[in-house]
């Protein structure tokens, strides 16, 4: 059992605790950090962990073997460096950073310290996406040529925080909330991105925002792709990979459709899993040395490199090459 500290006990930090504490056989929280002690005290008491108001106190806690970051996006890179310097593995909620240079700095720090790093991309663990990747890897689709995706949900209005409305913390409409999950899926399937062209159209800002974003891709491997996202629309997920012999489409958490030549359509349904619990169990396995975290550090950096280019393209209205 890995003893961990969780830094940040806002909406998402509390959700992590609810999904992991007492449910994982591999990881538990023994220390929590929040700037709002009074608000966080009930969850600390209910889940049996120490509460403090500073990351350093968690790092000084002799029980703490790993650290989980559920903090504002702009803090991630510096906090990862601090955790790595203390010799502790770190799990960071998405996005890992907002700039490629910060992602590279964070990854370099954990590699110097020789500790594992995990990133909160729980959609990787959805049964639909596990099957989609299996089908792609099997070669059944022939030469992969194109990818499409869409992810919308209502979370930006339902769980609004002031910092999430800041352009410096959450640029690009829904990119840090939903788009980053699609971007991780695309990089995991297609490799590094070579060029993006992106637009975001805002209908309303502030609490309960309304906006829509579209992104077109050219990958270094010469794949093409595009995805879209709408903040405030009811939850919808789709990733579709096309080859010259067939296609595979993941819809929602549990449905996958494989289409092959001759009009054959194979619909597959899988039991739902707790993807948050699954990603933390995978992180615990990496900390224990049982198996590496399924998202590689190179993929983490490539995702943020593409993210930064997308934001630049939205700001300038022009295509942007990813270095």
C-alpha cells in the first residue's frame, strides 16, 4: 500500500479522494494540503488523513511516499520539481503544464530524481478506449490515415471556480477541461503533432461559460485529424480512427464499433470501470516498480507541446507548427 499526500482539495481533489480512499488496495491518502483549512477539514476527518496548508509539510511527513497534485494548472511544473527534489514520485492532474518548456522541466526533474510520474488522463482507462487502442495496434485497420474526436460536458458550469475562468490558467475555451483528454488520446495513437490550426468561438464568458472549439491536426507521421468540444453541452465522447481497411470508433465509456470492408459492423459493449481508481492503481504500480505508468514522459511532453501550439493558433487565427 502506497501512502500518498494529496495537494489541493477543491472539487476535483475531493472527487479523487472519494474514488480512491478505502477503495484502492494499492494507494491511500495519509496527508492532505489545502489553503482553505476549514472547508477541507470535514473531508480530512471523514477519510482519516492529516491536514495542513503547505506542500512542504506534506513533503516533510515521513509517512508520505508519493504526492498527488490537484492544484491550479500554472502551479504544476514548479510543484512537480519540488516533489521530485524531495525524492518522491508524483501524480499530476491534467494538464501537466500549459507550456512545453514547463512540461520538459517537470519531466527532467523526475528523471533526474529517478522517480515515476503519472498524469491524470483517466479517459485512457475507459474500456472503449482500451479496446480502440487494441484494435489499432492489431493491424486490422490497415494503414492508419486519419483520426476524429469530440468531447463535450457541462462541468465548467457545474463546478465553476474563479481561477478556471482566468485566460492565464484555462486558455482556449474548454481545452484544459475536455480538449486535453482528446489531445492525449490523439498523441497516444498518432505520435507527435507537427501542425495545428485551431479556433474558439465564445458565446458567453464567466460563470457557466458557453464556447466551442475546433482543432485540425497534421501529425509528424503524416496522419490527419480534427476534434471539437463544446462547453455546457451534455456529456458526449467520441474518438474515431480510420485506416485503409477499416475504422474503429469509441463512443462514451463502454461502446466500441469496428467497421471493416464489405459493410461489416461489429458493436462491442464492455462493463464500466472506475477510471479514476484505475489510473491511481496504475500510478501505485509504477511507484512500487511493478509496471511503468501507461503514459510515457515523452507523450506527456508531446501533448503539452501540441496544447501550446493550439492556444497560439487560437490567439493568432493562423496555423502553428509544433517545434
